[in-house]
């Protein structure tokens, strides 16, 4: 029971750390990110690139999609312009996974202490930097905690059952990644837990890759929920996000076993292997779909026609 409570607490702290990091970066770089975003959506390539940058700053594809859907619901951003932005945000979200793969155990307390001291000053930009440092320190503290809990969790009946499903088939691992991400509304937390388990040798590379693919689909839940109360254009944007991510997974999933060896050669560190896989997957699928933006626009319009 204590292990499960600790695991749940670490997830909550991880989410809090992500929120602090996001707030610090936004305050430090863009005080009015929403207003600036609209300036770069007049051309598909510009919208694609700026969505990568803003998602990287927000440290969350879900947060970025909520902003985009808000604009679409307000009628200030046409649905057609959101398609390249959806593709870009998938790439921007991999900045977080690459960052999480860096070993920062030695600097955890440095980040926490410096962050606290900077925050106390309440002076710009030290306060904003301090908030980001605190968030980073909490995130890496949680990742270290996940690593320590990896083996004890697998010794519990529930944990052993989940692990058995992970090893049973790639489909089970895909489903677990999808459900876990949908529940906690953060693919970063899911991947962070996954990296910790991989470092402890509890989860293999192919199973981890399947979980990442499932996480890419599960992360769409936030956009879908944000669009529920919006108009037709908002729903079109949310379902376009789902469509892109599902199609990307459908393309890569059948060849997962074949590319495992290649992914293993990208780095000797298990956490970095999965981070590099996530980056390559999202870059390749985004570049594959970007030239077909108009085709997807017509297809979504056919599925969810806008009311006149």
C-alpha cells in the first residue's frame, strides 16, 4: 500500500513540477503567448515551425492544443490553419522527452535550493528562473523516485499484472500507454515513468516503444475534452489531432519489431533510446503528413461538416 501511495504522490508532484516549469518559462519568455501566436499562422510552414517552438516553451502539447482550440472556438483562427500547427506540436512535445532522458541526479538539490532562493527574491527575472528551477528539480526528483519504486511496484499483484500485460504483446503495451496518458493527461509523466522502469531493466525497448505510441494517442484526450463545448471548427481541430496521431501509430506499429535494433543503436542509455525514438517518430510522421494538409482538411470537413 505504501508503495502505491508513494507512486501516486510522485505522479502528482511530477505534474506540479511540469506546471511550475511551464509557468516559469512562459513568464520569462512570452507574457502574452496567445496574442503572439496568431501573428505566425498566415502560412502553413510558419504555423508548423512556430507551433514546435511554442510547444517546447509550454512543455506540453496538450496545453498548446487547448490554446489553439480556444482560438478556433472564438472564431479568430480558422480550422484549416490549425492542421500544420497540430503536426508541429507533436514534434515540440518531444523536447520534454529528450530533456527527461538527461541524467540530472547530481543537480537535483542544486536546482531545488537555487530555485527556492531565486523565487524568494521576487525580482524579475530571478523569480521566473527560480520557478523553472524548482519545477525542474521536482521533475528529476520524481524520476529518481520512480526508478527506486520500479522493482517494488512489480512485486505487487497489480504491478505484476500490468508488467505481464506489457510483456504479453505490443498491443497490450500500446493500450496501457494510451490509458495511462489519458488518465493523467500527460504523455510526459507516462514517458518519465517508462524511462525510470527501462533504466531498472523492468521494461524492454520494444514494449517501451509500444507504450510511447499509445501515449501519443492518449494525449489527444485533453484536446477532445476542450472541444466538447466548442463549435464545429473546434471539434474539427480536436479530431484532426486524433486522426494524425492514430494514423502515425498505424504506420509505425506494424514495423516496430523491425526497427527495434536500429533504435537500440541510437544510444547506450535506455532512457535516451526511447526519447530518440519518440523524436524520430514524430518528426517523420509530421513531415510525411505536412504536404497532405489540404487533403486532411477536406477529409475532416467531410467527416464533420461545418454548419452554415
